[in-house]
């Protein structure tokens, strides 16, 4: 998926959440490192969903 294609973007702060979203049709765009308020570094999964995917869900 190209960065110009997604019509929706979301962040998943755990691999489990990212996996669930990918099962719903979201595509993994990138994984970056974020800092939580307690100072711990954690992965942040960036996911996108295209407009076509959103329209298919409305049709169902």
C-alpha cells in the first residue's frame, strides 16, 4: 500500500491489536518506536485502510 492510498490511518500499540486489525482488512504500513509517559520505548504499528475497503464494508 502506498502512503497516498489510505483513506484511514490508525495506530496499534500492540502486536495483538495490529493482528486483529489486519484480520479486519487493515494493512500494515510501518512500525515505529514510541516513548510512553513512563519513559519506556514501545513499538507502534501504523495501519491503513483504503477507501475501496471502506466502501466494500458498507455494501455488506
